[in-house]
């Protein structure tokens, strides 16, 4: 088999099984668009776009994207780790605007972003109403907890907008609490858990000891692991809870975690600690010499510093130049949110917000994401289909879906809530892919 090649967005262009080749007629246009986003048009601009004076004028005012963020207070990091960046998510959205304009200039379309940051405790609906004003913004990127996202989605002023969720991983937003006007560029906890569980089953490490923190998000992550273990035939052989409050885990981890992780025979210790109160101190402090997986240790994520295949190193470099730091999963989701709007505009060669909205919400819409294949949104819950990486800080260990985990539609649908099990009713009746 010939070695796979990639275009500027990391999509395969060579002979790769189960991935359709780009039609020859559209191939030049698609590769040109993707290379523009990758920042490579300096080398091929004469061939693709012609002289600089041939760049067409804008076909209308810039397509506006409203970025809405809720500031969330986080616990101080342990072990002198890097704190959560103030621009987490927003920097990714800004890069998506910049990349979209680099490619959109060749077809006469541009994007602009207006940012609204809401303080803890403030009314997010009032902030969105004030930001919208009399204008009719059709694209709203939201980096906020689940209840804030639902509040924005249910506002009359946003009824016909495409709301892109880049910050909330709650599976319920793709299930019973879904909304027809919401697309999710952040991976759900169900997707993350499935990516991790596929790896454990592939490695024949199916016996799991689960250690959970006390917070609601920790419980949700633990629930996702339980569901995924049942889905793929792994087994939670024991469970323990741990609350780091009242002591200094850096001094007590050696003794306390040996007690917490004693139990039935197990292959791995899975940790659910989204606030990172104790999880980073768990590796090497377990009672038995076992790998730590989950929110710390070997971690499933949509993006991370070690990701570099499929031209991802180019995206990593552009982001670091913009933000001065490494790109995190929420940044990637922010980039994807604005990049998807820009990609729809470029495909249409139009700045008409209504037409861009319709294409973006269509199940036939595909977008590149530096992951080796075209990505799309699921019709039944609005979730972005995408590969998930199993990472430790130094490397990508595996990329899910792993070989052998098949699906009648696409192996990407082996990650997360599948259509037959979905309880999302607001999107029923929409066309399916």
C-alpha cells in the first residue's frame, strides 16, 4: 500500500482504506484552501491564486462570530504546574478567525470576532443580549458551563443562530439536554471515556480500579468510564473515593494512595479528578505497580502538546506564536468553532450568514482538522466526529478509534453517544448522514 499523504489541514490525500479520495475536479480548490489555512501559500501563491492584485474584493461585510465566555474560578494548581490560562479557548477561537481569513481572502470572504467575558455570578443572558444589540449574529461560540450554554441556546434572540459549544464536555448536552441550534466542537466525556476504554481493551487491560474525586464533574467523568467499560466489555472491579481537602497531598500521597488503591486484582487505576486536586500525585503511589489512566496519567484528549502528525505541527506552531503557550483541548475546540464557520464560508464563496448557517448545520458539511480525515457533525446530537488521542505528557500513545472497533456508518461513531442510544429529541426529523 502506498504511504498516506496529507493536505494542509491534515486530511489524507493518498491511498488510505476507508477514506474516500478527493475528486480530481474539486481537489485543486480544496488543497489550495487548506494550504492557505496552513500558511503555505507563500510558496504556491502564483500557481493557486495568481498575482496579489488578483485577490477578489470582499463580497460583503465580515461574517461576525460572537465569542461568549464565563469566567470560572479554579483551584490553584499542585506541584508548581502551569495555571489554567486566562485566554483558554479564546486564543484558539482567535486563531481560527485568523486562519479563516488567510484562506477566505482568495474567495472574497472574511470573518470578525467580538468577545464577551462574563464574570462569575453575572447574568450571562443579559451579557449576550447587550452584545447582540440590534444586529442578527448567526454564529455564537460559547466557552461556558453546561447551564450557561443551555440558557444562551434557549434565548429567543439566538433561536436561529448556530451556537458552537467549545467549553462544556457534559454528555447530557449531547443527550437528553441537547438543543437543535447547538453544535459541539468540544469532545464529550463519553467520547473521551470511549477512547480510553478502547485502548485498555486493545491492550487487554480490562480490569479497572476507579478512584473518584468529590466534585460533580468528577462524578460525571466516573459515570462516563462506567458506561464505557460496559460498552466495550471491560470491568470496574473496585471503586474508591478521595477528597484532598484538609491536608497536603504532596506530603501524604505515598501513604494515603497505597490505602486508597488496595482492592481486587486490577490492571489499571482509573482516576476521575477534573479539578486536578490529587490525580497528578497518584502515579507511582498506587499500592500495586499499575498504570494510572483517566483525567491524569494516560489521558484521553481531543488535542495536546505531543500531537504533530497530519500537519498538526503547523497548527501547534501558529498557536504558540499567537498565544505564547501550548495549545490545549479547549483551545482546539475554540479554533474548530471559528474555523468551521470560515470553512463553510469558503466552500460557499459567500459571506451570506444565512447560507453559511445552513451549510454549517447540514449533515453533509465536512471540515478539516489536522487529524488525518475529514470531520463532520452528527445529525442526531450536533457532536463533532473526531479522533481522540490517548496521551501522556511526552507522546501520543494511541489514537482512537483503534483498529478493530468498527461501526456500520463510520468508526468515528464508535466514540460517544451513538444514534440508537441517543435521547436527543430536539434534533429528530433532521436529515441523516
